[in-house]
C-alpha cells in the first residue's frame, strides 16, 4: 500500500546524539547504581544535581546560583 505521507526524519543531528549518549552514560554510571537507595530515601542527592549543572543539563529551569543558566 502506498502512502501519500512523506516519511519523517528523526535525525536530530550529531550534537543531540552526543548529548543523549553523555546523559545515558551518566545515568548508567552515576544514577543507576544508586537508584534503589534514592527511591527508598525519596531524596535525589545534591551532588548529582551539581554534576547535572557541570554537564550543562540544568538549562534555564534552574537559577544560575544552583548551577543552571538562568
């Protein structure tokens, strides 16, 4: 069956691929080993937020004094 819809290009570019891979590696290496305890404590460790900031992941949602880019 032929479709009249054009296929969508989901390639977001090399920068997005690198960002996704960096976040994945961080999550696997830093968060996953502690995830159960984080859930039990119901507290996300401040040092992980700081690492998010150092990676540039907090963006405009977090004020600069806390590591964001407000």
